[in-house]
């Protein structure tokens, strides 16, 4: 009997048989009273496994690989803002999606990041089982650790299907979280500039 291929989860010393996800989904479909062998569901377990592996692909990445050396020594002391970064993640409490936009800013000291790398950092942390508060802090801390800026600000606005589809069932509720480090926390003028830029709309 062939031993199932095993993968080592990021940040966990747990080995999980690769083939098991589809098998478990097939059992789950049966447990809710459906027929996993009917035409519309026959390939659903494999499709679900493929989708889940994509949506949690952030476990196979780390900050160094995502940035890939794209930090540059530049004398620039004005705020850098990348806003409206769309993301999708999975709530770790219910495995239901939450999604929205991230706004990220930093005040460079001696280095800047490639702009596209900021969006890639957001994606990396979003593609894990998450809570919005942790994800917000992780993005800010990653930037602070890699380019040592004067400050970092991250704001995430998101809708949570675990709140909209179940529980309180409030379809228009939105969660907003922020992480302010360095000058963004201690300097009101810097913080207000960031908030103003986030709120401004392009015409």
C-alpha cells in the first residue's frame, strides 16, 4: 500500500496526508444528508481541496520569499501609501470567507519596498486561516521588520460572511481594524495624513 504524500504545515510540526481533504469532504457531504455520488457532487471534494489549498497557500510562503530582495536604498522621506488592496481570507473560527480592502502606508527611513510587494504581503497573510485583527498587525510588523521605517500604518475594512450568513445575519456590517507603529502611532499629523489619503476618492 502506497503511503500518502505528506506535507509539513508552516509554523506547525504536524504532518497531514495530502489525499485526506477530499475524502473528508466526501464524508462531510454524506453527514449533512446529501449523496456525494450524485452527478453534481461527484467531483466536489476534489474541487474543494484544490480551492482550499489555493486559499491557504500563504502557509507555503514567507516574508523573505515574497519580498524577494525588493528593498531599495533610496533617500525618500515622504509617506508611501498603497490603498484599496483587495483581499479574500478565511475566518479561522468558521472557515467562512471575509473579504475587503487593505490600506498600507509607511514613512521610509533609508529603504523603500517595491510597491507590488506590499500587495503580495497582504495576499500572503490573507491566504491563511485568519482573524482580521491578527492579519492587520502581521502586515504592519512585516514591513517594520524589513525596511525599518519611521512608522507604518495599516487599515483593513472587511465584510465577514460568518456574520452576514449566520449568527446576527447583518448583511451591511463591516469591520475596520488598524495597526499604527512608530510615527503613525505617536504623531497625530502623520496619522491624520494617512487617514485623509485613505478616505480620499479618485474622480
